[in-house]
């Protein structure tokens, strides 16, 4: 194997590792902000969720 082919294989392997690492990081990190989309068919308001530790108005 010549030096040129060896260097080319190192560059290809390095770029594959960098691409795989960046994909893995993007896949595992949680989303910072999720926007609620109001669908045109839904007639009501979309409100943020309340505190789940408080008892609801209609709960038993």
C-alpha cells in the first residue's frame, strides 16, 4: 500500500467517525423547545400543561 492510499483511507475513516459522532450526538440530545401547532380542525385553545401535582377541577 502506498503512502497516498494510506493517507486517503485515514481521511475517509476519520470523516466517517466524525459524521457518525455528530449524528449520534444529534440523536441523543433532547429537544430544547417543542412548539404546539394548532390544527385547523381543532376548535379549542391550546394551553400549556398545568402542574400535575395539583388536583384537577374534574378529578374524582
